[in-house]
């Protein structure tokens, strides 16, 4: 049997020189065929999917110029795909033949008109995206993840409405969505809804094998008396293969929703650095540290497309505050039922050279400074930057990373009108705390730890702050080397995945590092992603971790790349670069420094501070 298989392959390959000698073919050159194409070829060879799905994959290769083919004028068309082509696809999927042989078969299909590709790039087909005078609607975009589904699993779709192609989102478009068979039978009616923020998404669990093969998602949108319909075909299969069919890379799109700049409306956004998020009732707010304005701005983002100023405070100005010069960071806490903002300031031109303050912001329009602790002998607050809040033992603490002191301090803020300095720990020449910059809090096994990035030591330190806050205990560390992305680390965030705790670190090594800190005394370097020409990770200043649709992502504010980058870390051992948004003339991302993630009305948003643009950018994340 093995000999017969080998002979069959040799017979098929013997046909390849004839195909390659055809004048329509080009030199193969360098190419990388996506793995999902090989999966599709294998399923087709095994008769698990129809010819149409396989042909769609081939058309993708040609349209994306992964395979270069001259498109001939075909007078006669071969009605069926020859059997030897299916055999070739199957052997290629099993790695029995090389890519060049499979490519030759693809070129044969094109030459015979079996695979049809337009000679020139044209506008997207009417059934995919249709532009009319009054509004523009798109269903699923070019998202490959939404072109098929499996019995017993969820089929998802998303609809976006704009005032024009690549324009601004518009509300009030009446949407009617149905799923019908190719024979016209109604399979499910989603009813009628109206878009909000230009967006609507829904899903349905495919009930049975009755939905097998071809289905049509029919969407009708009505706006100002104008109606349009888009129909999207999707395939249904019985059982999901173990082979990956679509990376989550393609399943998320980023849209710039709005931005806010320093000026008369937003008075304290000059040189924004860090940002914090909080809610009051059903309203969502961010508070931004405006370093060059020596103050902070509170912004209502409950309507993401139209942020408004809710309040502000500046050193020696509107709220009679002191020690806000060169403010670098801000955090928010509720203590005794009252909302407070905690700030740290460099105070470069003041003799103190550093301070921590706490403000009552329960009346957003009128923040009130409650207390201040300044840098002094025995107080580790010289040039502070990192700030994190922790609760343990029934009290609330602020943990401050002070680069000028090469250490951290722990401050009890449970009584806001009288903060209490509890304790500190410094580098001492033997620890990874020189140039202490950012800090994140992790609770592991009932103990609370501060995870600190140290710019000058190129590493991180793990410190027990809850066993005795008056005497923080150095527990573990990790240093940079040639195999790690820990050079000049800046931002750090904590992620809990499958019962383990990880530190996610970004910095001037132009990459992201993932470290398992589940055993704090013995952290383990797990994985990394480095910046390159196709990524936006140059000088990551801040990182935020969020879970969306069951997957965990790291959002990176990249200062030198003027961008927000997103990495899927659901499998910490194998992170994947997902998507990005770069600065341009219409966005506020120049000098991205801080980022927070929030969900408003079921939609996820990123809010990014832009130091060089003097403002913030609000980005909608669709998936």
C-alpha cells in the first residue's frame, strides 16, 4: 500500500513540469503561505468542506499577493476541479510535497478559469459593503473568523454604521437581521434594533446539523428613509477540527471614537502621563495626571464619542492645592464611602523633590486636598513615579516607587485627612530597585506583594508589603539578560491566568515580557514578544491587562511608536501580536504613555494618554 501511495504522488508530480512551463507562470520567489490554508486544503482533500470554501482560500492567496499569478483571459472554463489537484492538496497538507508543487497546482486552476480573480482591484462587492448617499454599513468586515461556524457552538456577527466609508460612527440606524438557508428558509430572526455608537453585535448557538453547509446572514439597515441590505454567506460544519482555523488576530477591529486636547475645555491635559479609571453609578470617568499643567483633569467618558470635563485641580490654582508640581501619577480609591484621588509629584523645582497627596473628589467639580506627605529624611519620596493602591488588614495603602531613592514606600491612607507613613525598602546595592519606576499589586496565597520595575537595574523586584507594612520584605527578583526583554523596564501589570499569577512588563527594550510570579521567591521567565517593523512596541511606557470574550490581552502604550498595541496572552507561553492603532493627523496618540481599559454599554474601550499631543484618545475595540 505504501508503494502505491508513493507511485501515486510521483505520477501527480510528473505533471508539474507541464504546468510550470506554461507562460502564465511567474518565478515562485519568497512566500509564506498561512497555516490555515494548509488546514483548509487538508479538509477539502478529505471531503470535509465543499470546493467553494477551498477556492475562497486560493483567491485569498492571490489577492493578498502571497502567490503571484498573471490573470489570463480565459475563453473556455473547466467545469470541475481535476482529481489530481485534490490529491496534490491532500499530500501538501500532510507535508508529503513541497509548497512549490502546491503553488503550481494553484496556478493551473487560475489558468483554466476554475479559480476566478479580477484583473484589477475593484471596490468591494455590493453584497459585502455597499455605500449609499446617506450612510455606510458594513457586516463583519473582512473578518475570516465570521465566515463559518460549528454545530453546538456560537456564530457571532457585528454590524457597523458610518456617515460615509471610513467615516464617523452614526447612531439611529434601524437594523433587521435574519439567518436564512440558501433555499430561502428562515432559520432565525434576530428582530429589529437600533445601532448605538454606530455598532451592533449579536450571536446564536447553531442548533443542529440541519444548518449544515450554506447559510445567509441577511442584514437590512434603514436610515432617514434610505434602506440597504447586505447578505453574507457562511458555512456550518458538524465538528470543529483540532487544527486552528482562525487566529483571534482577525477578530478585533479598532476604531477611533473621540479625543480630548488640552485647552479651554480641558484645562489640565498638558503633558499627560498616567491615567486612572473609576465609576459613579452608571457613569464612567477617567482622571489624568497632566505633568506640564501641574494638575489633574477628571473626564466623563460615559458617552465615549463625546467626552466632557467633570472637574480639575492645579497646583496653587483652582482648588488651592499644594505639591502638585510635575504630577506624574494618579489612582482612585473609595474609603469610608467617599471617593478619593491619590497623586504623586516629582516637584522638580521644589526643595522637597517629591510628594504624595490625597484629594476628596466626591464632588467632581470641586476636588479638595485632604493631606500631603513630602519627601524628607527618612521618607522615601524623592522623584516618585510609580503608584498603586492595596487593601489588606482592613486598611487601604498607597505604594509609591521613588526612583530618586531607589526604593518604595508604604503609606496608610485609611484616614485621608491624616495619612501615615508606615515603612520603606531601598536598593541597598544588592536588590533590583535602582531607578524604581512602576509598581503593581499582586495577592498570592493570602499575602500582598508589590511588583516593582527598576529602570537602572534592568529588572523587577517582588516585595512582601502585607506581613509587616512597617518593614517591607524583599522576596524575589529577575534581572535582564541577552535572552530577556527587561532592559529599562517601565510599565508592569498583573494577570491571573489558569490559576497562576503573571507579571507583564514593558519598557525600553522595545518588547513585552511575561514572568510567572506564582512562587514570588522564585519567579520564572515565561515568554516575550519583541518589536519589529510590523509591530508597535517601541518604548512601552504602560501596560494594562484585560479579559475580553474569555481571552486575556495586554494593551501597551508605546511612546516612541506613538501607538496602542494589543497582545493576546491567553496562553502565556505563546503570546501573539493582535492589533494596533497608530497616531495620525486625526488621532491623539503622539507620545502614548498611559492606558486604561473599560466597558461601556457592553462595548470595550481603551483610553490612552498622549504626552506629546497633550490629550487622550478613546478607542473602541470590536470583537
